[in-house]
C-alpha cells in the first residue's frame, strides 16, 4: 500500500482506476518469483482499503488473481520405509506410519 502511494505521491483512494491498473500491471510484469506474492498482497491491501472506505471493489477494477494448481508430493513405499527406519523416537515412527 505504501509503495503505490509513494509511486504516485498520493493515497490510493485518490487515484483513478487507470493509474491503479497501470501500477498493478507493472507489479505483475516484474520478475516472476518474488513479485507474484507482492502483487497478491498489493491487490488484497487495495481490496481491504476499499472495503474499509465503503467503496465497491469495482471502483478500481482490481484484476482477479490466478491460483496455481499443484499436485501433492507422494512418497514411494521405499521412501516411507527409509524414513521409518531413520526415525529415533516412537512418536515420530507413528506419525510417519500414519502418513503412509
């Protein structure tokens, strides 16, 4: 929130929708890895600000955020067995056994 205020020199509620869209586009197109998280927090912060000011979300036409779909990591039986054998405490062996 502070970054967008510093970027334009005024608070976000004083910005017109095109300025906010330009800033969000700029943030989204920056380097992919750290800025995606920053971009999400920027959008969520703007949404919170709009809600607290009693303004509709459409006031700034905030873009939707894509959620990545990731498959879970599944361990093989051999990997689980190796973990069971390397565990020292009984409670750890039980937890590993419950995982499989």
